[in-house]
C-alpha cells in the first residue's frame, strides 16, 4: 500500500481549501471594482462646484467597501494560516509513513543479508520434498523480493508527496506575506478616505439649511412618484384583470375567473409572474456598473441632526451616460415625465413591476415588449452636482418591495 487513501484525503483538503479561497478572492475583486467605480463617480463629480448628497453617499459606500475588503483580506490570511497548519499535519503524517516503510525495508535488508551469507535460501529451496514444493518456495522468495521493492517505491512516492507539500507550505507562507502587505496598504488608504469623508460631512453641516430644503423637496418628489406609480400599477392591474376575464369568456373549456381576485392574470401573465418570482436573487442589475448609494427604507442624511428620509427603492450611482436595462422580460406599461424624477419607465412582469426613474433618454414606448438586459434609456446627470443616479423600484401588485434582495450579488 502506498498511502493512496492518505493522498486522497490530502487532495480533498486541497479542493475544499481552493473553493473557499476562490470565493474570498472573487469577493475581494468585486469590492475592488466597487471602490474603483466609486472613485470614477467621485472624480466626475469633482468637476462640478457643489458638493452633493450623492457624493457624500458615494464616499460612505467607498469606505464600507474598503473596510469589507480589509476584512476579506483578513479572512484570506486566516484561511491561509489554517491551510498551513493542515499542510504541516500532513507532512508529519507523511514522515510517520516514511519511517514505517523505511523500518520495514531495513528489516528485510538485514534478513536478506543474513540468509545470503549462510546460503540459507538455497538450502531452504533444495530441502523441498518435491519439485512443486520447491517451485512454491521459489515463488515465495520472489514475492518477498517484490514486496521489498514495493517498500522502496512507497518510500519514493511518499517522499515526492512530502516535497510537494513543502512547496505548498512555502507558497502559502508567501501568500500570507503578500496579503499582510495588501492589508497594510488598504488600511493606509482607509485612513485618508475617512479624513476626506469627515471634511465632506463638515462642509455638509455648514449647509444644513440648504440640505433640509433639498430633503423636503426630495421627500415631496418621492411621495409624488410613489402615488403616481401606485396609480399606474392599479390601472395596469385593472387592465390585466379585464384581459383575463375576456380571455376566460372566450375560452371554450368553460374556464371561470374568480371575481374575488383583485389581481387576476391571464395564463401568460401568471407564467411571467411565476418566472419573475422564481428568479429572486438572480435578476441582473438595471445598469452594467453601479453602486447603491442610498438603500431601501429609512436613511439618515449625513451632516444633519438625525434627519431621515424613507426611500421606496434604491438609488444607484453610475458613471455618466450609462445605459439603463430591463432586469427581466416584460412589457412597457408607461413612460412618463415626473417633476424631480426625470423620465420614468414602468415595466410590467405579470403582477410584478419594475420602475426606472431619473432617465435622461428613453428608448421605448408604452406597449413595447422588452427582453432581459435590453436597453430602455440612459441615466440623467445632475447639472449642478455632476451625479448620475438611477432610482430603481420593484413592486408586487401595489406594494413596493426592497429591490436589493432580488438582484444578483
């Protein structure tokens, strides 16, 4: 036996480690991309004179991503340290196996030397009572010789495995050195970014009155947008209900639509809604690159005395001139301009709806069928702050949902 079971266990541990380390590396790359995107957005905004709430939120997002990147690097270090301990245990086990095989081989060599000097082997074969017995003894001696050679092969194989694990050990030690250096560099950048954020918030505090006026205006805009969307969705659901009843009335199989169901759908609408629902957590983002600078729900405004605003969707900061795309197959229910929200596109996906606000250009009209990731418009850029911001909402019937859990990670 050459330790094939032990080797299998080693391979298993390597694969498990590789998957875990791969996930951490992927997350680190994603976080680095978020940081670079935040820098791009901030660089574009710096060309404008006024400091906007979106810029401060972009700074906050960058700080969160930077801190998570540092934490991810720490987890990578811990994973590498754990793997080093595992490799060291494997090397100890390999040494123990090598010693067993070496001891066996040494004992067999001593026995072979003893029998060789006394011609005991020859006498053993010649003392056989028959030719068949003599052949069996010769075969036995050959088996002993072959087993001895197997010990040599086993020792050689195990020593080769040990060399490989020693190389892996050095690789992991090098990885840790690199990760620790990266963590130190990220910490230095984090300190400077925190300083920049504090400066921005201080400047924001000096403009608190202006900010409060802006927040009141935004609250009013969001309220108008929400009411307008609820009205549009109610009309769309009514249209779908009537279409479902009409389809049932024309059906030859006697299908009856339950009139108590306020959100009755055609078979096509039900299938589309079921497909949309089954893709929760897997929907593509409404932009190819973007960072959430204001999440769903209640958000505190930086630089104010605990002033809060309730966001019915999520605000996604993007580079300028970014195209907006449908997150799922559907139909354009309406395209409307709402003061303060720019152009708004509402897509129907059965009894689910997605809303794309603050568009500068729109490429679709009401009634159009759209495919997932199809471009429907472009994000508008605020001429004063230089911020390009998409407001995205998701509704089930007339209830708005937090869109973020629906989008792919």
